[in-house]
C-alpha cells in the first residue's frame, strides 16, 4: 500500500461513508470503491463491512486504520522537516487558543512573529482542554494552549507560561462590597467564601479546568454554590457581575480588566498554570519554536499581580 491508498482508507473511516469520502477526495464513488476492494484483496482482509445504508470498520480494519494514520503522519512529518531544511520561512502552524487569555497572548506575539515569518500562516482553533488533548494525541494540532491544574499527559511536552491566581468578583452595589477596603499589604482584601453561600454565581462550565481549580474552594467553605449560569467566556461572567446579577470567580488576568467590579482574594488561594503544549512525537518546527519562544517572553501579564483601585 502507498500513502495515497492510506488516505483513501482514512477518509472513508472519518466520513463513515464511501460516497461522502469520494466527494471529499474529488473522485467517483465507484472508483473509490474499487480502490478499497483492491486494497482489501492485497491485504487479504475485509476493512469495511458495508451494505446499502451502513458502513462498519472491522477488527482487521481498525488495525489497518491505525497503521494508516501513522504512515500518513510520518510522511507529512518528513515533508515538514525537509521544508525546514530547504525553506523554513513558509508553512502553516495549527494552534489552539485558550479562551480570552490565549487571544490576548496571540495578539501580543503575532506582530513580532509575522515580521520574521511573513509567509507562515496560522490555523487558529478554540477547543476545550480535553478536546485539544485528543487532537494533540491524534497529531491534528501542532501547538495547544491550556490553563491547567496538573500536567497529566505523559506524551506531551509542557512549556510553562505563567502561574495565575483566581479572584472573587462582587458587584459594586452589593452589600458584600462594603468589605472592599484597603489592606496593609496593598493587595485585594480577603473574603470568606462562606459569606457568599446564598448568592448566585456565574462560573465557567462544569468539567472545565477552571472549575477543577475553584470548585474545591466551595467544598472547603462547606457549601455547593447556586450556579445560575455557566459559560465558556470570562467576559460573559464579568458582564453579569458588572450588571449586579451575580458573583463570579475569574483568573486575575481577566479580573483586572473590570475595575468597576469589587475583587477579593480567597483564603484557599486557588491557582492554575498557563502553558503551551505539543506532542513529543510531533515537535515544533523552526518557525513554531520561534512562536513558542515569543509566547514565553510575552506571557508575563498572565501571572502579574494587579493592584486594587480604592
């Protein structure tokens, strides 16, 4: 089998249909079906069990598909490495951005990157942390960006950007905001989270790494919060607090963008780590390594302690 044939098999498996795969590959359905029959005859196995309406991958087919993925990846990797040798100034970087923080960092880095590599393009994506883990494992992303509480995937290389704390946000007109007073150390005042047990919250969606960091704070305070709204956007939660609807807990890099909200420290001092990550078997090319170096140099704002405004 050659790589072209491997791509045929992978496209059918991904589409779940020979007709859909044929459209994707811009070949006729009968031509693709003949290719599959030729491959199956050559290997002596049935890759797909198919009838008029259904297509199922066989046990042998799963083995073929696994090797096909590896073969296609190795060929692509070879071409990318050769391109690095011949001309490292062109290409595409598949990059995942992590919510607002990732966008802010990319905007800070891109002008400097583009000055050196004007012909290298980015394919920017926005996936939840565990979804991008899967894409990195499948080598469908070059670089991921995540805010995490632990480094849990041994196949990944983690590049540290910053460690960041979380702050409790209270509407300016809320009675609890009366506790927003200057402190001896010049930091935000501390709030006992238990005082908020009757308050509604707007938080990041359940199962997110942000919730992994802040949910234990509620457990330590001895109550389960009333979460009236879950979001994927820090900005949405902040707007709801700004309008007096609820409370929230946000990373400090986002909290300091909303100076009309009263921000408090939490006794548990929850934090997470911002990092870039890539699969160890898919190390970044020269241009992508430069992007990573720039990101590390510009990521300081993520971990900077802000000053309250009295």
